[in-house]
């Protein structure tokens, strides 16, 4: 069962590219990067349980979602802090 290199390249491209909307509404293909991380065994078991329960398709998908949520929540907190610092009447309008 040998794979030709072109088949492997096509599969790699298909699995490593996601389509994202840019802030201008244009479709932009972005390549996912491989990131090696170390996690405690207990956390890995929890991730495996989420995959086993079919909440996520894979550990990678779960970690991506958790990272995305964390970044979004962090950005919301920063915006709230900046809004409190500026106070009413300190804006451009």
C-alpha cells in the first residue's frame, strides 16, 4: 500500500489549510502550524474523555477551541478595562 508523494502532498494541504474570513470579508486561506506542547497526564486524560464522548473529533480540535475561547475572552476583558479607563466623555465623539 504505497502512497505517491503527490497524494501525500494533497492530503497534507487538504488537512492543514482552513478557510478564514478576513476582517474585510475576503476569503483567505491560512495554513495551520504544528505546535508541540507538554501537558500533564491528567489533562490529557480529560481531553481523551472529551474525544471519546464525541464532543471533539480530536485532542487538537479541543485544544484549538479552548485556545480560541481564551483569546476571545481575554480580548473582551482588555476592551472592558480600556473602556473603564477612558470613562464617559473621553472618546472621540
